[in-house]
C-alpha cells in the first residue's frame, strides 16, 4: 500500500502540468522581456511553491487519520 502512494507521489512531481500561476506584477515584467524560458521557469517555481504546503497538509492529515484509526480499532477489539 505504501509503495502505491510513493509511486503516485513521484508521478505527481514528474508530471507537472503547465498552468498560469503568476501574480500580475511578475507576469507584466516577464511578458515585457523576450526571454520566454525565464517566464516558464518563474511560473514553474510559483507552482512548486504553491503545491508544497498543500502536499504537507495532506500528508499530515493522512498520517493523523491512519494513527487515530489504528487506535480506535485497537480499543474496539
């Protein structure tokens, strides 16, 4: 079971879908320049910075769920 979640997590990080996650100021500065690869790099950085807190909260919630569900099943038995 843990192996499946690990594989899914790795696939998630490898398959980052392009999205528009730039603030208005970053977008205006980067669009005025001709270096498109720099704009894509900033966009990817913003997406990663945005995703990490959600992943950490999800992992913490999953860990707490598993911990408390084991304690509750042990008390019922």
